[in-house]
């Protein structure tokens, strides 16, 4: 439960350091959303 509460704040705080990695991971795994939380156009 704590992770669900704390993780969004941690991700937001560390966004500049992890943004490129998250984009790469979402493309590799073919996930519908990136770090922005917006659904992709595909």
C-alpha cells in the first residue's frame, strides 16, 4: 500500500533522470502509456 502512495511522487521528482529510460522501456514492452500517462496513438 505504501508503494502505491509514495511511488507517483518519487517518479515525478526523478522524472528528469528516468524519462528517457521509461520511454525506451515502454517502446520495448509495447506498453500503451509512457511516463506522461497519456495513451499512445496506436
